[in-house]
C-alpha cells in the first residue's frame, strides 16, 4: 500500500513539493511572527492571486497553451512586487502596516477576479490556486518549487542571525550600521517566494497558516528563537507529508487537510505543554542581592527564610 | 557656553555633531546642537524628561535622521543608508533606553547578545561567538543566564542584557541611553565598576542620565539639555539636594568635594531639574 503511494509519479511530485513547503514556510514564518507580521503571508497570497490572473491574461493574449502556463511566474512577480511595496509603506510610516495589509487583501482578490474575467476565464479557474491542487503539479512546477525553496532556505538559514537582529530590534540594528532596509526587503521577498512555492500545495488562502501555525506550535514548547524555527520546521514537514498521505487514501482537499492537521497539533500541544514544563526542576529566579532599603531585623529573617524556600 | 574639557587637537573627535536640528511633525525637538566627544572622555547628557536627550543620542547613532546638521562618528560622516558605510560600526556600542517591544518569539540571552556581534557589513557570527557572548554576559553579572529566555528576566536584568549586547563587540565608543534607570543600587554599583574598568582601558562613553548616581566619579564632563538646546557643557553639575534623603545610602565618593560646585540658582543648575528618585 505504502509502496503503491510512493511509486505513483503524481504522488512522488506531490510529496517532494509538500516536503519542501513544510520546511520553507515555517522558516519564513518564524521571522514574520518575530516582527509581528503574522498576516503578511495572507496579504501576499491575495496579491499573488492578481498575479495568477495577470499571467493567465498574458498567456491568453500570447495564445499559449495551456492558458495558465504563465500563472505561476505571474504569481511570483506580483507577490514580490506586493511584498516590497508593503515594506516601502511600512518604512515611510504614513500608513500603518495593518492598514496597508488590509488594502492589499482586498485589492489582490478583486484584481484577480476582475482580470481572470477579462482573460476569458471564470473565478472557478482561480479555485485551484486559492485552495491548492497538488495533483496538477507538473515537472516544470516542481522544478520551480525546488529552486525557489532552495533560495528561500539558503537566505532564511544562512542569514538567520542578521535577520534575527533586524526582526528582534530594528533600531539596534540601525545603530549597528546593518543594512536594515536591504534585510527587510529580503524578508519580504523571501516571504513572497514562499507564498508562491506553497501555492500549489495548500493554496493561496491557506498558505499563511502553514507559515504561522507550526511556529505557534513550536512556541508552546521552546523559549529560544533558533529552537522555535527548528521545531516549527519539523512540525511543518510532519503535517505536510502526513496531510498529503491522508489525501492519497481519502478524497479530501490536501491544503485543508494539512492546515486542519496543523491546528490539531497546536491544540494537542497546548493541552499537553503545561504538563511537560511542570516536570522541569524549578530554580529560583530571584538573585540573592541586598535591597535598596534597610530592613528591620524581623524582615531580614523572613528574607532569609524565603531564600531557603526557593532553594 | 563653558568648555572646560581639554581639547586635544592631535586626535579626531569620536563624536562630532554640528548644528543638529530634529523635527517630528510640528515639534522642533533638537534646536541646533553642537557636541564634540573626544577620545577617552566620559560625557553625561543630562536634562529633564522631554529635553531631547534620547532624541539626541538616537540621532548620533543613526536611528533618527536629523532635519539639519551633520554627525561624524569616529571621523566618518553619518548619513542615511549607504552613506554611513564608512563608519566603523564595530567600534560603536549602543544601549537603548529599554528593551524594545522585543519580537513575537521568545529569545534567549545568548541569542540577543549574539546579535550585538553583527554590525556594518558583518552579517554572520564570527568563530568563537559563544565565548564572546559568555564573556559579555559575565561582565554584566548574568553569566548563568545564557540560556534563559530574555522575556522572563526582570526589567533590570533585561537592561543588563542590552548592555552586554553593546559590550560584546568590544567597542571603543559606548553610547548609553539611561542604562541604570530602574536598576537597583547593587546592580548600579556593579555596572559602575564595569564601566570604570572599561574606561580605564580607553573606552569613550556618552551616557544619557537622569542623575549622575553611581557613575558620578567617572563622568568627566556633563552636557545639559533644555528645550532641545545645550545650556551647559562642562564640569558635571551637582545633583539636587535630596541626596541626604532618608533611605539613600551613600557608597560612592563625592567628586565635588573640591569646591568646584556650580551656584544653585544659575540657569544651568535649574536646567538640571533632576526628578525625584525612583
């Protein structure tokens, strides 16, 4: 049974794509959560939809077959432009990032539906991009996914310390002379690439879930940035591969299955996590330092007793 | 403007600000500030809340882009973006007023302090970074907290993490924005001792303070701001007279016992409208 799944060429492509998405999405998601831009992936996803429709329109205009040959490149270009634009808006500080995201959400969806109509398609054609359609992954799609994933991973892991610095404390990064603007644009572009990579697997509407939910799971069990990223990647790969495997046996949407699975993991971990941390030996967080006030003798004795209790 | 510091013409100033103005909307926060800090000096920037102290140091390290005027750090001009590329950022350490909002993800002391090792075009950690981070944390007395998440530390400990983050690159110039605000006396003394050792080793310091406090013996010059202007630049003025208040323990020698005190009723002294101690 298992062998049957693994020898199916459709499934092989799908599994490779799911594996790559499972790793890359949480890497980028960690930076987005760190800079409190959890919904950025959603904003980019919506804009990518306009890109898909635009690619479709251009493809139809050039008489290409099939019509959607240019859909993925269109999504990549639109997502990159949209993410850089949001960074520009954020930098100029006139509009809050929140508001800029909202405008991107609406503009992206509306633009996508409008353009697909002009291209002679229907909004039904957009469904496979909105909700994922892993069974239609072609060899060309797979190669694009592999290349983009490698780019995202190389940047996200290779530059992790610098990206951590700008995401953690942007002002300190500026005062350290780091190329903050360039690093911010890198995060934005890498997020855009991840969205388009994940588009085929989970769809544009759910791509952000794959970036954020594994990070939320990881946060329950670890208190370090590096470990959060690593744990999130493990969670991402596990839910992507197992979600996809489920869809091989049952006829359900792979994107929705993966995301529901991720949220289920989150729920289970948040129920179990308190019991895991309770077992750890407690240590006294209070340093043994004298007070700034002179205490009466009785209070000094009580302080000594309290120190003993903590130990 | 009084100027009692020794001018050494031979070496370049470490910080040189000329005609600095900073406007935010309708507010004119810095109104023509000239400031020079020479090698080896310990300069305190004093002034009441809202006098422009933080805005000034933030302009000096490049966070605030001044509306007018120029800043030179270690002899190189500071400008927006690429124009600051010549500044040797590895020799400058900055300690912000308090931990920013931090990120949405908990980070350990080690991770936060390690980010201080990145500067200028250095985007990757050097070999042996763990030892450097350990040494920096040891200097602020938090060596045993390497793996602790920063958000679970107390406010004073978080402040010391930020100091360690600035010290880890072994800077020649340290710019601190109220480094001991909200830090207990014992930790202030430890901090002052660390600073004394570093200053003896040749560190130049520009420090925003509410009151001279434990750092008083170290401070070689004070710059007092009021309404965005320098109203005093010279010998450190005496603090206000609540030092002998009940409950304040003196554990440091007074630097002003030689009689070089500033008359209390001058504009300078009034400008140093130090607030009630925390």
